């Protein structure tokens, strides 16, 4: 994922973890995207509907 996917990603995260606002999730995503050892992926159906996501962080 990249910055263009941030809002979709944040909305999906919010559905799982609603203790944080969408804006707080957007902040976390911005940190992830700026790091070199972190990545995110969205699973999409053939009609481009999002169905899931994965976040990966490599330990130091």
C-alpha cells in the first residue's frame, strides 16, 4: 500500500480496533509508510472491493 490507500486502510483498521479514531489510525499508517522495515497490503476482489489487509513490521 501507499499513501493513496491510507484512508481505506485506516477505515479497515477502525473496523477491527475502534478504540482509536480513523485519524489516529491514519497517523499510525503514516509512520508505517515512512519506515523502511514496515509494509502494508490490502487484499482486493476482482471488482476492487477490499476484503482484508496485512501489516508487516521487521524487528531490529
